[in-house]
C-alpha cells in the first residue's frame, strides 16, 4: 500500500492550491481507495478535497487541529477523516487555506493509496 506524506507551510492569510501537485499521486495511478489524514497547528486552517469528480470536502472545511504542533503526523485510522474510491487517472486535489492574517500554518498530511 503506497503512502505519501508531507509537511506544508501555508503563508499567513494565504493558500496552497494543491499539496499533491507534481507528485506521483496527483493523478491516481490505478483504480483503488485513497485515505487522507490532515492536521494543522492553527485553528484557522481550512481545506477543500477533490477526488476526480467527487467532492470529499467543500471549500472552507475545518482541518483537524493538533496541540502538538508540527511534531505530530496524522495517526491511522483515527486521524484519517476522508476516504474515497478512485479510478485510474482521477485528479486528486487538496487545497489548504490559512485564515490567520499574522502567522503561517504548518500542516502535516498523509495520503494512503490501496490498489483495487
């Protein structure tokens, strides 16, 4: 089961259009299931998640907050709030927005892919 993970900094009052942009899993390599875990060190972080034609999280959805800051990665299965069946070639998009006008947000994320 392939897994990719990352730590993304979202600028103060800024956004990251797609944390998966340029990764091997921006486009689903095969039919399968994705599971996504995201945590932020700011209460003001929101996201939008799209999987091909499916909307998993509408824009403005709250990203789970962690009190451990940048040290904690999402734990399976408790911190994986989004799951979807994907088809080969589906574009996976995770957009992050930081509503804090002063401080950047650190977002830890993991995407698990299970081929069908």
